[in-house]
């Protein structure tokens, strides 16, 4: 804390002393509020407070009701009411009086009225409607102060539906001569944007004007809107980069009036805001980032002053530098900055340093290296917050080599903490790391035991679920057996000890595992021992009913030997009279099954346990029933979130399947088709199937977040490929920041000589990072397969050969390959961003590989950048089915699409006009559909046909008007209408006439407003023959969602981020496509890609991630992400999107596409 | 994003609270008690930021008064820490160091906060501009 502050403080008499000095009377003799505050301060118990406040509220109630109360008194009363509510006592009777005060009071009273309203009411309160007129009146007042307070309250809360009533008045204020009014008007509009964005769409140009306002305050206010807009859609605002850079430069350069300074730093919070905006603009955009390098550097340079606020700016600046496209020089400076933070003796700065480090190590784990010793010190810091932040940092740099040390540190922390939230968070992280990087079975089981003991009953339920699934999945190979056996042994010894402290969840896990896998140890011990341990558990008083039922279930599986049967009988007798129906049921089962060996063998076959029972999670056996019900008019199933959505939007149930104006035959078939996606998406909720459970949080599925994006990764992955023969690649990561010449020991922590122990800890914590350890970051990437190894086993049918002693090694090469492919794919996609997708020729690839190999020993930053440039816009088309981005524009490479889009030339048209020749030149190269005849008149003198051209950013619909008569057509007007579509004509001039025996083309771009499975487009062509009556031809054309889908090229990392940010999801099992020469997953995804223009982002093991977008106008599109996982014989698909309708509709098409295949 | 601002005395009694996210009135006291407990239990040499559930607390002590701000974890802690100080400097300026009057003028402190923070965002930090509306109000009231 600065000295200035300290001085100020000491000058202030203590606030509290005022309370206890009993001086309230002296301080504000007439103040009832003063008395109230004083009274409350002197109280000693909650009960007394309650009595006092109740009394106070009574008195307030009496006063507000009295007709003699003046507005001035009312103001004083309101403040007291605010005070009471602040203490948690409702004073709802005063709300109406607050509104009255705002309506009738003179200025100060009015302001207090507004204040009370904003504190009492929430945004959905109906009382607010009563305020609309007052606000409107005050907005139009000639008294600026009244305008001001009305705008203030509007920007705090306003009923959404009433915005149109005041919007014009607020807009008008944007040109008010007083800056404060303009500023508040901008803030009010910002509020409108937050609560009803579509209401202020039309005034975007006015936002721009506000941004350019001559007053810095108004400009600052507009930045709130822009931060929001740019965050949501950076692409549309790239043109603002220049302005933002200029503004920041001016602010940093001290061009603002002096009163914007805070402790001689010019408008620090404005700087921070601008830096945030720049981060959004420059993210993954080299061109835009280059525009801001200078100003970022200047910000770093200017913020040298030793004050907290400059550090706050620096922190933001560092974050921005690490978010935008990297520039080595800046990265170095930023890293230096972080170093200063971390090493600072000021605890707040240290915290911020750790936070910054946590952020940047996600880009480059090596950045942690120079600070090893500091990090170690922070781990043992007396301040628990610092410790916690350090663990967060370690979590980000965990790899297979340091996992045991880091997890131990985390568990150590967990044992001491008593905060539920930290526990839940950390336990989840430990479980994630254990599953990802576990070095061996023993460690894994022991760590999970700690997780279960420490996480107890507060941890996320998916941790035990995932763990059980992990044990249960997989083929019966040696390794799996060992894992299970070890788990069983470990649990038996746990149960032999004190069980009273074990959490219920852990006991349930134990019961399940023992029931399932005790047979593995049966040979070596006496058969009844496990049974007895379980029975002992039942005797414990603290065992919950739920746990008891798990225990009984386990016993049912175990009661094979005579000893066990006898034990089971005792237990049954005890529980068959239980008041709890579940327990009674379980006891009955146990009783019957333990006595009837044959029945037991059939119900619980010993050898069948390894195979997971076939669960038809798609509930296909219900299909008949469902289609009958649908035919009888039942509403289709909606998943809970959809229903929620419907309730929120207060719209009627979606009648989509019925609403389709399709021909009768089509519509009935669409209903039967449709039942599956809508009706069966409940599978996840119902089946209790472990696959589905694993999806929660996605913590163990395909690691979306875990894929690190490392600067210059481009380079190092290629190196890996070139060094493919060496199992442990020793290549150096070309880090733009840490040149290998500067070993981390150059920066010892504040001159302290670290002791041996800490050194050791450091070496174990940071192993796998950096050059000096002789194992580079690659060690980190290399371990990822381990994570993927666990889940796919058993499912990857090739697993039979995997049964060698250490599968982590045996499977490594394949998995590394796999990862390599995917990462390569990932990195090239990153490189290709913004550029048109082109194919990489093998020469190019090898050229790049060569590049990296040469820079291998001595990587410089320049090299990295050169490579990126040289690589240019690249996209990789690979042979093994992993075709990156094949937009419809490049369908030549994709036989399936080609087939679909370029049908045999034999058209069904009566007169086979060579319509192809009428395709506009600019569209001729693009993928298109066949020509669909739309209609023709009786004598075929006029024929209409349509064709769809799949442009990257739109669907172009071409309507061909073929005039087969001698006479020309005049006064032609073509109208296309469909309420779900946005149709715009792009023909240069709307055609009026078509000469005899010729063909004209009308071009329209079409995008979908709202995702729907299929839409019907109605068309009307009116025309006139010479000497004839006006005529019209009607036609209809159905367009399906798939025509509007385009591949969404994202990297795995971005996919992960998007995934987490999307809220609408849907899960469904689909059938797998099986072909002879492809893996089922690849084949299925290929089929989907071909038919629906999806982009396969990555395939790893038995999981694949796919992305697409739904066209919504130029430069826009709604993304939808699919996460596919092979489970048994089906493909578990999980779709996520920011829009509710998209997953549902897309799923329908996926299903259809796969059925057709 | 700022979630709430609290002014609390050393006994943990709330002197002022302002929420930018909907929290039921009934739930506020227990939240405040919990928040204050965490901040009051910190030692002087410990850092001024506390993790609390899924967000963070930034607190600053001025003699017997604690100011605690709840923020989302994407917010810049140190900038909020300084914002609190800016706020205190504004109070200091307006109330001319007569701290006693601060708490008896709950309404005016709220009016000041409304100028600085709206919808959880920092909207004004220029001291003159923060105080301008309030000073104008005072002038009008005097004239009456």
C-alpha cells in the first residue's frame, strides 16, 4: 500500500469509533438513521437485531402510510428502509412509496426515490412498469439533473418490454451538448444492448459516433458496448483496431485532461479496458496483431512507475501480449515483467505474477522454468491463497514425469483445507491428472483412494463414475486384470482397517469393485473373507442406506461359496423386514439368488461380467410404440433443456414436424424419421450408461482443454515427425522466449541459496520442461496418449495385441502417431486460418520438415516466424481418411461429395437443356447440386429448374427460366418466399424478359434464419406472353439444413474453448458405418463429412471431434460442435451449439445420412 | 465483472451493500457474514485477494472499515484493489474527511457508487465527474 494511502488513513478517524463512542446524537442529532445505526452497532445478538429492526419497520410502515408525511420525511424514511433491507429484512411495503418518491419528490428526494427503487427491485419486478412514465417525463425534463438521474436509473434497470417507449428519447440524448448526458445515454444504450440486443441493432452507427466523441468520457462509455460486441464477434469489428490503437496511444501518451489521472497515471482503467479489447481483436489474427505491437510495447514501457495501478496495467498488457499473435520481442519483455511480479516481495504482486504465469504457461510451459525456486517457495507459503494459486499453476504444467510430485502437493493441500469449494475443485483436478498421466496402476489406485477419501461426499459424482467405468471397460488383458486386482486388494485392506471415516461414496465404489472383481483373488484367499468384510460394513451404524444397498448388490454377486451363502442368509433375514423398500428388495434378491445356484448363474454369469451388458441406449425397441404415438398426435420428446428453453421464451411447443408443408407422403415419412432424434435423446438421462456419465464435464473424455497450444508448435511437431524413429525425442522446442542459451538457473530466487531439498523438489516438479532436463516439452505431449489409452481400451478391437506387459509403452508408438497426426492437423489448421484452404503438396510438407530439422539445434524466433509465413495458408489433405477442411468448393478431393453434387448428366427434364452452360462463370467452379425441375406449363413452353451452388459463405439458389417458345416472356417477376429463410436477389438487374428459345437465370443468396430440419420455399413467377394474359407459375422447393452447413475449421484448442462456452447440447447414439478398409469411427465421420459438409477436427483413439457452422449471412454463422465416441456398436454423439435448435436439426440429418449410407 | 461491493465494520456488520448480480435479500446476510469472515481472518502480510466459491474477493482495510468487492475470476484484481482506493479518495473529497458523516449518508454514498460502477462495470473513475451530479444535487437542495 502506498504511503499516500497510509497517511490518508491515519488521518481518518475510525469509522467504528464513531459507532462505539455513543456520539450519534452529537453527530446527527435529528437523524433517525443515525440512531438506528448506533442502536444496531451496540447490539450483541442476532435476536436483538431482529427485534430492533422489526420495531423499526413497524414505525416506518406507520409513517409511510400517514398522509401527513412530507416528501422530505419520506426521503429520510426510505434511507432507513434501505438500511433494513440491507440487513436482510424485507421492507416490501415501502417499494410503492419509493416509486412515489421518484415520481413526486423534488430533485434530491427524487434521486433517493430512484436509488431506493434500484436497490429494492430487481429487473423483472412488475413494479418497474410504474416507473416508466416517471422516467420518460424526467428524460424530457429541462432540468439536466433530472435527465441525468433518469438516465442513471435506466442504465441500472429497466423493463425490457418498455424499451421502445423511451428509446427515441435516449437516442436523442446522444447528441446532447453536455458530455455527462451523452455519456449516460451511451451507458443506457449499453444496458439495452445487454437485456435486449435486437432492440438496439439499428443504432450501431450511433455507437461509432460515441466512440469518436470529442469527450473522453463518452468515448470511454462506448467502449463497454464495443468490448461486448467484439467479444461476441471479433471478425466484424477488425476495422476498429486502428481506432483502438490510436486511442490507447493517446491515453498512454498523456493526452487526456489531467483529472483523468489516478496517482499520475493517465486513465488506468481505460487503458485496461482498451488492452482487453485489443486482446479480443488480435487473437489469432496476425495482421491485426501487427497493428498493435507498437502500442503494446509503449504501454509496457510507460508503465514503469512503482505503483499498484501501473502493475495492474502491466498485468493486463502481458495478458494481451500473450493472447494476440506472438511477437518474440514483446513476449520477452512480457516474460520479464511476469518475472518481476513473481519475484516481488509485495504479496499482491506475487499473487498477480502467479496468476499471469498460470495464464502464459498454457501457451508455453517453459516460461515456468526461470521461476522454479520461487514457485517452490510459494508452495510452502504461509498464505493459503498463494499456495492455492501455485497449485493452479502446477496443474497447468503437469506432465507424466512430474505428475506424482504435483499430485502429492495437491493432496497435501487438500488434507489441510476445509473449504468445500476448493476441495471439489482440487479433487477433480487430481482425478483428472491421475487418469491422464498415471505412471502405473499402484499409484493410480492409491491416488484415487486419496481422492475418494478426501473428496468424500462433496466431490463431483462423475469422479467415482468415471473411475468405475475405467475399471470396467477394457479387454480382459493382463494389465486390466492387474489394475482390478490391485484395486480389490487395496480395498480389502482398507475394509480390514477402520472404516468409520471413509466417505459413503468411497464405500459404494469399494462395494461395487469388490462385488465385480473379487473373483480375481479368489484362488489365494478364503472365499468368505470379502463377504464378511461387506457384512461388517452393513453392521456399521454410520453406513448410509444407499451404501447398504450397494453392499447388498455386491453380496449378491459374491455369494457362491457355502460360507457366503450362510452369511447371505443372515443378512437377508435382517433386511427382508427393512422399512426401506430398496433394501428389502435387494435383500430378497440376495436371498433368492444365493439359494438358487442355477438362477444365479443365469442372472449373474461369472464370465459374462467382463462384457458390458448390451444396453440399447437408443431405446430402439420403443420405436414402434413411439411412431404409433406420434401418428396419434403425441408431441415429440424434448430434452429437459429444450423444455426449459421453451418455457423461458414462452413459445408454444415446437410443431416443426407437423408444420412442414411437405407433400403428404414426405411428411409422414419425416415424422417417423424424426422420432429418433427428438424422442430418444433422453437416453443419457435414462440409461445410467457409464458412457453418458462420463460426458459430464468431459473431464475424462477427449481432452479438449488439455491440448496445449504452444508457440512455434508448428515447428516442433514437424521435428517430431522427422525424428520419428527415436522413441524419446530429444529435440529442443524452439521457444520464442527462452533460448536454450539462458539456462533457468540464471535467475535464482532473490539471491537465496536454495537448499538441497528444494532443489530436488524443483527438479522433480519441472522435469519434462525445458532444455536442461534433456527431456523437452515433447515429453509432455508424448504422455497424452496415456490418457487416451485408458478409455479406448477394450473398444479398440485391436486391443488384443495390446496385452503385452506394459501397454503404456506398447501402445505408445501407435498413439504417438495418432497424436502426431492430429496435432499436425491442428497446427496446420491454425496456420491456415483466415486463408483459403489449399492442399499441401508433399514437397511443401517435407520442405517444412526440413526447415525444422535445420533449426533443430539452435532455434531462433525469426525462424519460427519465417516458417509460419512460408507455410502460408495451409491445409492438409491426408491419405488416411483424415481429410482436413474440404469445403464444398474443393469437392474434387472428396469422391462422396462429388458423387452427391455432380450427378450423371442425364436430367429428368423433358427437354434436356444444357443448363450447365448457363451457370454464371463465377459460380461454375463451385460445388453444386443437380438441376431440379421445378415446374413447366402444359406445352412445355416454359420450364423452371433450380440448382443450388454451395458457396463458402452462402447458399446460392439459381432459378433457370427456360423459354422454349418463339415468343419472348415479358414483365417477369420472380418471387421467392419462406419465413425461415433470408433470401436476397443477387442478379445485377432483376430480369424483365426472356427472349424466345433462351434461358435466363435468377440468382439468390439464401441463408437460414433459424436452424430447422427442412424448409419449404414457395416461388411464384409471373410473366406475360406478347398478346397474352398475365400468367403465373407456382412452384415449391424444399431446402434442407444440410445445404446450409459448412465446415468450421477450428483447431482442437479452440474447439475445446468453444465447447465449454456453448450451452445447448444434445446427446444421442447413432449407428456406426462399417466398411472393410476403414475404422468404423473414421468411416462414420467420413460419411458425415461427405454428406453434411462437416469438418473433422481431430480423431484420437475411439473419439472424434467434428465442427460445422450454419450459414447466417456474410461473415456470420452459428457453430455446432460434435463430439463422437465409439461405444460398443454405436456412436455416442454429443452436440453443442450456442443456439438451441441447431443440435436437434443437425442430429436429425446425421442420423439420416448414416441410415442412407 | 464486479459482483458486489460491501462496506463492513470490524465487527463484521454490513454498513453498505450493493449487488450487481441478483442475490435474494434473505440470502445476503449469510453471504456477507461468510465473505467478511474470510477477509477479517486474513493477516496483514497476506495478500488482499481471496478465493471464494467460484469468484474472488478483493478487500481493503481503512482503519476500522473494510471494503470488500466480489469479482469474477477474469477480472484484474489489482485494478479493483485500486478502484476501491479511488472510491475512498472520492468519499474523502466529498465528505471532507468527516468520516462520521459517511455512514449517516448512506444515500449519498450510494449515489457516488452508482456513478462509478454500473452493471458490474467500472463506468467512471474521474473524481470530478463522479462527484458532479451529487454536487449539483446538493446545490439544488440548498436553493430550496
